C-alpha cells in the first residue's frame, strides 16, 4: 500500500544563524533516510517544498467560483515543507518510517494512505 508522509514544520525554526545550522542538519538527515528508503525499494518519490511565501492556493466557493490567494490556505502554525511517497505493507510499517523523519522542534509528520484505483 502507498502512503504519503507529509512533513509540517514552523518555517521560523529555520531563521537566523541557529536556524540555518538546524536546516543543514535536518536536510542531511533527510538525505540519509531517503537513501536508505530508496535502496530498500520503499520510497517512490519525495521532495522538499519552497518556502510558504511562494505558494498560491486556488479556492472554490460553494457556487463553484474560483479565486486565487497568495500563500497556503490552511491557517496553521506549521507549513507543509515536504513529503515522502512510500510503499509498504501496512500502516504500522508507514508509521515506523514516519517516526524516523527528522523535523525541527514543533514539527509534525502526517501519514495518509493513498486511494488505490
């Protein structure tokens, strides 16, 4: 079964000199994890995302009219920063990988199964 592992972190965790060091450390850990998952045939895709200020959201109202909004639509303290697309036998296996995903303090990792068509 395929799962999306979504990584949410406060972008402020990567500001300033301390934040830059934290980002370098976390990216290095992501590279190590991704290499392991790819070698095991588990990771199908994955990427980090550009900062939240680069986002544009298409909003569709109840009548079907659409409008564009700068930034992400969800109002959260954390922003979606990247993802892994993995294929494993079950949710327990996906959660075991999610626990290995490095995040900044305050970060969250969401695991969601993909719809199989």
